[in-house]
């Protein structure tokens, strides 16, 4: 690998000054090898050490190489992890807890913790001896409990415009403090917020209510630490590039040249270095990464590639290539098409006319039922499309209520199992929408402005299929799909988050283990993409702040928002989890079925990839940041093939089920105790 890579790096150096494009930590799948039997932490003092977490292996040969090589084509636009929602530097900053390869909670920067009987007070003993490092791998300071006070205070300061603030509102006094700060109230007192460093290595959180998902939420970046002195020294430049970040995780980003190269090196004296088997990760920018990766993977120049759909037949029918690829592991990302209720785009696309249309539920449902989800998924996975079609925001297997999968609860079961593609039904909604919209003053055809990402051949093809499908099924006299390509760099900020679209594809994965997390993209406190809080008839709005209102993208103040109120009611049940999850299922059915405010269509993890890593050796969680790390990971000499993948998957499922059964027998609750 090293000799082959030399030519790659040499060529890269020759064209470095000519590189055009952008860079992100896009390393494909980050999968890890399992831990070595570390016992599950017991929050109540019991002994879980008998739960085995050894990986048995199946004869694959571990490579002598300890360095990984990838290509990337996207740009890091949101560096500050205390502000952004799109960049989670999990491999650079450790969290209080993490999840092992079976999805069981393990100590990380917290060596142990306890929970009060009422579930309100959580106390963590912070691991001593962990250092903050600069990008040059120089020691800067010790990691202490005060660093979690610092990050919380930073996030709750409205002046920092953190998009994570509402995720801290589970802490006692956090929302009240934030609202006072936002209103300029000088009585705002951070000491009233439920985060306290009792001493340098004892951290205590006090909650507003005993939320059942608190432990799982600690793996997301709003609960990452930050050093106060470093923030003060950096000022506005804090965490704006690799040199203004501090590191306390597995790796240090020692080199970052925008649109050119990212180099991450193993943290010296990492506290869990015995479980680190990757020492360096080099990512090289290539605007055509998706096109050139497969051949480079075959030549041993990179450790990962996605097999393009148009090449998949060739790879599956070539014995040598077949041995190097496997299916992607199903993820907990949900891919949806969003309707935009804040049309903020060029007048040539008739935003006022779109506003009339999008606020008509029959118009929205005509689009939904004209959407052939299977055909759209086939763009990503032509062989297993049916398996990835999804009608709910929350994926199957995410969480259960009394042994029943959330998506099969009464409120969602019929919708989850339904084939929503029905052209005749779509035409029926179309006719009703035409009558209602004509009376409201709309003109036809309705222009449907749809941006797409030109940096992705999949997205380009998907946009074309989307246009042809809807215009064929509904008629060009009714809708006129107008596509416009945008570069990969800053794509989401210039389209979705700007309100610069009519219908656009987006994705979401939970940040913690609770259905509440799949409501986050649609509630005003986090809704920065489709703005359903502006939907007519589903809210009240004021030009000035009123009690209980939240400020929207347009600067106005919204309150009595129907969806938000439904979610708040469901979220008020903390004790009876079966009732809680059923209430959330009612909210979700209202969102995607009754009102059709968003159109989920696909579960992530489609297609085939080549990878030197075995996915079932990675840290595993349906939420948070654990699976963005490389701990326990070995590099294999060859790609993992399909047979190896399914054999390992079957063994992993059994091992996970057995481990969870043992914990359940001890009276432990998944998501709360482990």
C-alpha cells in the first residue's frame, strides 16, 4: 500500500496548487474492531463483568498496515462543534461515554457514574490524566470536569448562535437561562443551570425531568467538553480550522489544507491506546472521488470505495472484484423529501405561487402518492431497493415499546407497511388541489424549484428521475419541475437552510435514543430546513415577541404551533415508556401521513462498497457519535466480501441479542442503564 500510495501522493503534490473543490472529513464508513471485554458500566453498583465482548473472528487476515487512505470531495463549512449540527468531530474529541460494537454503553472520559433514584441527578467521575492537545500534538491542559461547564455555557450563550442550544434544555434551568440571555435580561445566572463541576474530576448534571434517553444523549457533541482558556485565547477564531481546535480524542488533525488534504494522526499517549490499531488517516481531495475511487481501491491505493450503480453488474459478475465488495450496513439515517414553507428563492420560480401550493394539504398529498419510492431507491441500490423503502421518519429497529417495534405501534403500523405509490390516488388529490388553489388565486402549472448537488452523480440522476416521475404522473399542466445544480461546497447552507428550494432531499439520524430525536428537524427550536412552523393554519405568529413564542427564520415570532405542542405533550411522559412511544407515534403519523409535511422514502445504508474494514467490529449506536470513531478497528489485507459480511452479521446479531438478554435479566433498561 505504501509504495502504491507514494505515486498517488507524488501526483497529488504536482497538482496541489491547481486543485479546485472542497474538503470534509469524509472517510466513508468508520468502523471499528470490538473492545476487549471491558465490563458494561453499572449505574446501580451491580456486576456486569460477565457480559462477554470478545470478537472471535473468522480467519480474515489482518494487514500489517496501520494507515488508512481515503479520497474526499466535500468541504468542512461548520468547524465549530459547539455551534454546528453538520460537523461532529467524534474522532478528535472524546465524550463522557461511548458505545461498543454491540451497542452497549461503556466508559470513555467518564470512568464511572451514578444516577439518583429519581433519575434527576447524574454524577460522573472524570478520567484523570487525559490531555488537551494542539494540532501540533503539544500538551495544552488537562481535561477536567470544568470543561463540560465551559461547553454548556458557550452553547447557551445566544451570542454564539449555537444550533445545539435546545439540546441542553433537558438540564435544569437551561432553557430559562437561555431565554433570559436572549432577551437581554441581566438577571440571567449560569449557576442556576444544572451542570456543576463539584471538583476537577467530578461532574454533576441535574435534569428538569428524568428523561429516559439522557445517557445516550451524552455521545452527541452538545455534551462534548471545551477548554475555557483556549476559547478566550482564540476569541471569534475558536474552532474555525484544525489549528484553532483542541483535541482530546483518538486523533489529532495535524494537517488541513482546504480542498487539498487532511491528515489525522493517532493521539500520543491516548488513554485507551491499547485498542487503537490505526495510527494515521490521510484524506486527499479529488473532485471526482466517486468516479475514481473504485479503480484506486482495486489498485490498493485507497481503503474505501463506493461502487457506482452503473458499474455494479460488472463488479458482481467479475469473480476477482466480487471478492472485494459487500453490501453497506443498514444505517439509521432517514432520507426524505422536504416541502419548503419559507420560499426564499428567485422570483422567476414564483415563490408566492409556491407558498399557496405548499400550504394546501391536497397538493402535498398529490406529490406524495405520485412518488415512486422504489424507483428512487433503485438509484442507490438496484438489487435491494424494496428493503430500503421507508415511510416513517423513525427507522425500524430503532426502539421498541413493550416488545413492539416503534414503527409497528398502532398509530404507525398501517402507514409503515403501506405502498404509498398510487397514481390514481395522486390524481384524485390533484383535482381537489386544483379546485382549491384556483379559488385561492394560484396559477398553473405550479413551478417546483428543486436544487440538486452536482458533486454527486447519484443526486444528479435522482433529480432527473424525480422530475420525470412527477411530471409524467401528474402532468406538466399541473406542475413544472425546474432543476438547478449547485456545487458540493456549502450545498446545504445555500439551499436547504436558506429556504432556497421548493422540494429537496435531506437526511436525518437520531442524536439520542428516543423518538423525540426524529422530531427535531421539524420543531422550531431546531427546524432550519423546511420551516413547517410557518405552515398556515398550524400556528400563530406575531411581529413581536410574545410569551411562549420562538423566533423563526423570517424574524417573526411563532407560538401555538400544532406539531410542537403535540411533541411537547408526548415528551412530558417520562415514566411510562410504552405510553411515551405510542404518543410519539401519533405525532409522527400526523406529520408524514395526515398532514404530509415531509415525505420520508429511504433508509440509509444502500448499495455496495469496497472496504478494508469489517463493519461489525465498529462501535455501534443508532444515535450520537460513537460510530464516528476508529477505536478497536483493524485493517484487513483485502476487502470484505458479501459472504463474510453476512456470516459476520448473523454472528453479531446473536451475540448482541445474548448480551442484551443477560442485561435485561439483571433488570437493566436499554438506553438508561446500558
